[in-house]
């Protein structure tokens, strides 16, 4: 079985590709340049092929790549901007995410009638807004939708990201309802994703946005303030598993699957690092180890998603330890 993964260079995508290859699938990844594709080929070997799709937000963007691969029967759409430093919220975040998803589905329906399963990587952000996930009385979760409009999305980069993931998901369900394609859609909604990069080669320099939350704590010096990041966490290897189960399982057809494990804060991440890496204690700040800063976070409804996934999630502690081990390995 051959699986197409858009945005193959991505953090979540690479862990998903690793898992797919280890399970015996062939993978075709889309990348934005030949150089990025060649790098991945070197890392993942002969069962990985790539196609260059330079621009997501263009009608027919995936036509040529899909035409070359009639063997592909599963499409995972992970490519989407995850950045909060852009010039234009609409142009740089919302349009590639929303139109990119719509056009990818159009290409699949038109060019690849043999594709039977499509998985879109949405986000917790499409289920609840940043304010809702920071409200301890919020009682939504896996069945909720972020109440954000396109116009609100344009206001600031955080809103643009929330709108991009919410409206791209909506575009996906609308497409399926209107066009009744031969594929079924499943949507994965990860919380903040931490955990190691699939390959050590990809673990130096500036990492993807969410991995930087952990590595920025690792890089703190004794007198630095501990950042105030807090939210909901899932390990990247569990998110990869969710993508695979989302197309392997019949029960996952037409489902929205929340992948959320436990709440995190920068202080909690620091406590874990200090506990497991005594050699770093001298260099790192202490912060306020008792004040975890978690009490304002929502407890999300996620029973159906947990049942569907059916595996035990990797804890924040294990995730942080594995990330830090990797950061130490690559810094030598
Ligand atoms: P990365 O930044 O590591 O990966 C993003 C991927 O999308 C890269 O392959 C990137 O390509 C590609 N991409 C970004 N912008 C564009 C664009 N304008 N046109 C074409 N391709 C683009 O992020 P993650 O792995 O963390 O994210 C992957 C997916 O998971 C995204 O859809 C994201 O919204 C979602 N997600 C992530 C969460 C997290 O905590 N990390 C949480 C919930 C959802 P290139 O390498 O060329 O830049």
C-alpha cells in the first residue's frame, strides 16, 4: 500500500512517515523543493519517494504529483503553515491552509479515484479557541467547533491560525458533502505536539514551532525567567499513530479525532528536565517548582477519541525526557 503525505518535511509528517515505513507502507511525500526532497530520500531510503509541489494554494496543485502515482490509495494532508511571524495573516496563513485543503481534495477526487482514505491534520484549535482552552469551566472538546469567522481570523496571527485550521477542516467536510467523492475523510486534531524529531539529523538549529517550546526551556540560563507557556499536550509519536489509525480503522471513517494527553506548562517541563538531567541543574533556573500554572486550563471531552485510538498515550514526562536526550545528543 502506498501513502501520499503532503508537507513531508514537517515534524509530524516525518514521524508519520517513519511509522508508515516501519509498518511496511510505501510513502510518496510532497515537498516544496528538490533539495528538501533529496534530503528526505537520504534519511528515509528507497521506500520513500517525493514529488515537488511548490505552492499549496493553487488549483490543481497536486494534479501532476498524483498522476505520477496511480499506486497511492491513501492521502494524508499535513502541509499547512505553523508560524506566527508573517507579514499578512490572510495570505501567509489562512489561504494556504484553507484553499490548500480544498484544492488537495479536488485534485484527489479528479485525478485519483483509487484513493479511498484521506486524513486531514487539523488541530485542537479547530475544536476550541485559545480562550476556550484556557477556561477551566469550558465543557467542550472532541465534538466542538471553534466559533471563529474568516473575518476574525484576519485580526491577528493567533486568530489566523485558529481560523486556518477551523475553516480548512470545514472546507474538507463541505467538499465531501457536496461532491460525494470516492474517498472518506477522517480528521486528526492534535493538541500542542512535543517529543523528538524522527531523525537526529533534523534536530539541530531552530525546530518547528511547538518543539521550540520544549527546547527553549532546555536552553534557559540560571537567571532567565521561566516562560509562561501552558496548554494541552500530545506526543508526536502518538500523533503519528493517530494518523495511521485514522485510515487503517473503519471506525475512523468520517470521524474527528482529538489527540490530547495531559496539560503542560513551561514550569512543568523545567521540573521534568531538572529531575531527569541532574547534570543540567546548575545551568538551568529553578523557577517556582510548586507553581505549575495549570489550573486555568480546560478539561477537554475526549472519551470517544481515546476509545477509537485505543492505545496508551506517551506521558509529558517521557516525551520531554526523549526530546532532551535528543537535544543533548545532537549538541555534542
Ligand atoms: P512543521 O512546521 O514542522 O511542518 C509544516 C509542514 O507544512 C512543512 O512540511 C512545511 O513545508 C509545510 N508548509 C507550511 N506552510 C506551507 C505553505 N504555505 N505551502 C506549502 N507547504 C507549507 O509543523 P508540524 O509538523 O507541527 O505541523 C504539521 C501539521 O500539523 C500542520 O497542519 C499543523 O497545523 C498541524 N498541527 C500541529 C500541531 C503542533 O503542535 N505541532 C498541533 C496541531 C496541529 P516546508 O518544510 O517546506 O516549510
